[in-house]
C-alpha cells in the first residue's frame, strides 16, 4: 500500500476488554485501556493475544470446601467476535491450524488466536495456567508464531510502524518473524515471574536457534532483539538498572496511565471539563457514588452504617502487594465507623495467595464492617474505586513497576494512602493529593528474611499512624479531606490520561 506505515501492533499475553475474561491483572487492564484509547484517537491499533476458552480463574466458595477454582465463562466474548480467517503455524514438527477472531472498536482491533487442532487446544484453554514448563513454552510459541503469521497475512509488514512486545512472554516474536529492528520490549514488572526462562533445547526444537545460555531468559532475548526497551515508571527504570544493566542503554520509561472515559465517573468528568468542579460539587457527586457503592456493600452486609468511612484494599493477591497489611489493619483497628472493603484473587497455583484469600474471607465472617470480593473484576473495580473514601496501596517498595489502581481512584476524588513505589513517587504529593508511608527502596530486596521483616514493621507502623491522621481528617476536618480529594483529581487527570501515554509511545502517529 502507498504511504508511510502507520499501524501499531501490540502483542500481549492478556487484555481486559469490557467483555470476556482474557486477563489476570494489571497488564491486561492496561492493554485494554490502550485499546479503547487508540480507538478514541483513531490510531490504527492491533492488540494480538490468545483466545482463552476457559478465561483465567474464578472461585466458588462454600463453608465446607472453602474456595474452589473454576474456569471462566467466555460466552459473552464469543458472541461479539468475528472470524477473520485461518492461519497455519508449526508446533512440535506438526502443521497446526489457527483461527483468528476479531473484536473491533473504531480503528482498533483486538485479535484472538485459537488453535483448532485438538492436540494443541489445551495451550489456549487458560491464561497463565499450565501443567509444566514445556506447555508454557509452547503456549507462548503459539502466540509468537500465530501473531507473526497474522501480521504478515492480514496487516502487511509494510504497513506496520511499531511492533510492541508486552512483557517477556512475547519476546519470542522476533524469533518467529525473523525481521530485525522492528520491535520494542515493554517490561511491566521487575519481579522474576515476569522474566521466565526455558531450556535452550526448547528453542532449538521450535526455532532452530542454538543459544549459548542454558536456560535462556526471555527478557534478555527480547531486549537484545528490540531497538528499544520501555519501562513503565521513573522508579521502575531506576530499579531495572540493577536488573538489566547490559540493556539499560537502550531503555527509557513511559509512566503508565488510564483511559479516563473508562474509569472516571462521568459526572466528575463533565464538571471538571466545564470548569465547575469545586469542593461542594465534588462532595455532591461523591455522596451519590458512595450511596451506589453502599447499596452493593449492604447487599452482602445489611447492617453497615451509612456514615462510615469506606476504606478499600483491592489488588491481585500475592505477597509483594502486602495484603497482610490490610488484614493487620482490620484486626487492630476496631473502629466501627470504618468499613473495610477487600478485593482480589490469587493464581490457583499460588498457595500463599490462596491463604490470603482464606484470611480475607475469615475477616469478613469475623467482623461486621468487613466485606470481601473474591470475585473482584473490572466491573466491580469501577464502582469500588469510584465510591470508596480511601485506597490503601501497599506494595513492598521496589517491587511494583507502576500500578494504576491509585490513578483510577484519584481521578474520582479518592485519595490513596500509598507506599513509596511505582508511579506513586511521581504523582502523589504527601498531604496535598494523597498520603505516603514507608521507605523508598530502589532494588529488588528479598520479600522474606530479616531485612524484609524489619522493613515491614517500620512501614506498617507509619501506615497505621498516617491512617489515624487521615481518619481524623475524614471525620473531624471534612473540608480539608475534600481539598485533598479535589487536588487528586486536578493533579492526576492531565498526567495519567491515556492520551498522554499513547503520545509518548507513538509521537509520530498520535497528534
């Protein structure tokens, strides 16, 4: 086709649309926000992932068995997809037929790849859930080879300006596509789970490459073959200097953002855009949204007080996000004027995360002012983040690449009490648009052991002291609390808007 290339291809292991269950956490929600923002901006954007027929994971709960993991229903997503065609890839020496399904919104297309060969159908059954290392390797080889064929057949390489590899799981794309200089690796976590490694024999069998290293670290492969490496906050860039010093020369950071149309309450958005947002108008909108949230909370705990302060902790349940801080605060703070809303679920193979789920459920059963959403998802997140009064953002410093839940809360006038990590250190000004606690650690120090225990004790002591201060503002100095809420909106909206993010990713395409 004539003209300059102007298509963006983003290959991702997960994406959270407003329908379906093709995501597990923050990366998926971020990619969903990029998709909707690209559609709004008229950017020719393709997000390519697998069609997970069983989604990620849901949990059922009963008193006898506790939590039982189960697949997720994808019927609503499947009804909205249209088949664009079929591809053929080679896996384990066999030709495998792969169907491509599309979900379109304006200029943006989400592409879902599904293996039609029964021998390989299990590779796309569940997101991030595999029986062994080889199955995991084949899953992302399927994504790499399928995405490469889709680009060549349905988009045309001559039309592609950017091929963005979201997280190291997609770093096999250059091995499959075999066209140098076209890729950027976007690293979304400093933690080891985001940097998988596989025996070099796997690469020899599937790609014909004889790597010197054994095992082969996918982040190193992706970073070596990319022309640019992007980190997702200023602090993440600083931490990664000690993780990938051999590739930091080609790295920069673009701090994450959110799609305001998706996350900001429309009444607040209109009021802000008209220049009519004041303490009184903010208070009026907040009261309406809180009433809606209280209705949901009372459907689970009818006795909750209307005048309570609603405090939210909702994240993926894993150690580095420190859910045990929220649990400890609930146990130690016996003030009936506070409602604690807990949300999140664990990977079904994460025994520690599952223990946190049980602990949260026990707290809900034990205390009349605790509500736990083990079925936390995008739909519930919107209401919880819009209607709460305070968000607890508690990751162990150094381990959160950016985080976006505190952004979604802030643009709705819900300030955060946050640890000094990820994008928080760029966006939250203590006592101005939120509150801070804890140390600013710039390395991946161990999450267990004596040092971690001491950090936790110091951080928790400061969290609790700051919480008492915030609670005092909420009940006794409401105007000052509302001033912080208003400042959160005014300072966050221009900086976290996904339009800003996409302009930084694609300055020549987003004008």
